[in-house]
């Protein structure tokens, strides 16, 4: 039995030492060493890295094929990411973009902007790059659109849900938007992932979710198995997401070229096995998880994960109305850009299917929607509370 902390331990270094010792013992009880188990994972990941470097990193599927049920899933499951072409009509996407501009300008957002509420995203010049708004009519329409529901059902079907979540129902997780103007300079975002931090090793439900990594049966690990991911708690933190997302995603509101500060991923869903076992090797101090800690994103570094970074791959050119999706465990980053060509505008809309964990957060979504507040996963900025033209339950 591995030690279990349902909330953040008071003594983190001690807790890390204890859980690492217990996981090592658990693996060794299978008759294999940590080094042997990691070598199996590393060999598998190395093959995937070479495949990414020589093949197509990002699958591209037309919405019409998803709607018709003829879209191939083989490469999507292999890569864990995809671009959906023509998810929405170009005119629709551009209309949403204009609607958002009208919405923030009519409420004097820029005059009242107080600076970024967190340090995860920066700003461009005197205006924000990430707009902390959630309840514009455009965002609500996109989240609730039948074409969005169709794509989410397709994405959810790639998982083994087996009663752990309802693939046909979504919690409609509210998130922000990004508007990056032509000529902008942006530092981007470093390589990281978002499913959790130390709770991935330390809580009972995640220990069950990653049971094959922690008991020496790594060949049976499946990154598409939702078992135990949808019920347990996460440690609180400023960069956490309270819901289970099968895929993170955004919808393009402008055309974006592939070399203009775009999203990159390591398109290998199984890389999570590498990340979870890497801290157990002898070159990592006993009280360290390769830099993973609470209240920060899960970092991926050249020091500990150079093999994974060889596969870092950017999205292809996208057009307004396309959408971009990546598996919830996937390593990702945003490339820096100087003097950006054209706009770089997106609405963040994930796939967050109905499950016990998401049902709990649905109460927070309803409260924030009713009051026009920033949802509790985000900084307490609350710009929209008094905006007369925000979407409302009635």
C-alpha cells in the first residue's frame, strides 16, 4: 500500500521521500528494478520519438469526416493530438472574433484592465494577450454549439470510459480567450503539462490511475484508460484545472501560420510513463520530483527529459474556424514570437465530459455564470460582474 495524501502535505520534502521509497519498493516487489522498468519505457518512447521526427506529427481531420463518422482514429490515438479543419465556418469564427472585440470595448475593458491576474500568461504592450473574460455571448455560443459537441464526442470516444465518464455529455468548462495583435512580441510558454503536480504520485486515485507504472507492469499502461482519473481530488494551486479534460483545446478566431508563436506538443501520449518514473532514478535527489511541486505547472526540462524534447512539434498553419486539440497528459508549449504577422486569436474550449469530479465543479460554473464572476480555477478578477451585455442564465 502506497502512502496517500488527499491534501498537500505540510512537509513536502519528507512526503516526497516517503512516496518515492514506497513506489520503488512496490516495483521491486514485482521482481523488476526501477531501472529495468524505466528502460522498457525509454525504449518504447525512443521509437515514438523517431517516428514523430520522420512522420506526420499533427493529424489533420476535416469536420465533415467526423460528422459523417468516417474519420480515421489510428494516427490520432498514436499522436494524441489533432487539428480539425473547418470545425466552424470561417465567417462564423470571424464574427465571433468581432463580437468579442465589441463586447470588451463596450465595457471599457482596456481602460479598466489591472494587469495579469497571474504570472502564467504575460501581456503584449499595454494590452493583455490573455483576456480574463468567460461569459461573452460568443464564448457561450461556441461552447454550446452542436458542432462543438460532435467533435467532443469524437474525442471522448478515443478513451476507454467504461463508466468513468459520460462521453456524450460535457460540463462546458469556462476558459479565457487570447488575442495577440500583429507586430506583437511574446515570450511564449515553456514546455509543461497540466494534469496535476505532486498529487499524481501522492493521492490514492492517481496511484490507481498509474498503477501499471508503480507495480512493475508498465507494458499494460494505457494513456487512454480513464479509470480513477475522474473521481479523486487534486491539490489546490494557482495553475490547476479542477476538472478532468480528455483533451485540451482551442478554436481559432484568426488565421495563424505555423511559425508565428504557435502551440507545440510532444505528440506521444505514453510519454507520461517516462515523466512519472523518471524521478525514481538514482540521479534525482530523494526529495525532488524533477522539479515538480505545488502551485506551479509540471515542468519538462532538458536536464531530466532531453529525449522527450526531441519530439517537440508545432501545429501546421490553421485558419479561422479550425480547432486544435491535445490529450490532457500531453507535454506542450507556446513558441515565442517577435513582430507577429497577422492576428493570433483563439477561444480556449476543452473537452470536459460529465463525471463525478466534473459534476462537483459544475456547481462552481453555475455560480460564476449566474454572477458574472471569474471561475474559481482562475484569478479573482471578476471584470464581467457589472457588464450589462454578458450572457446570463435567463
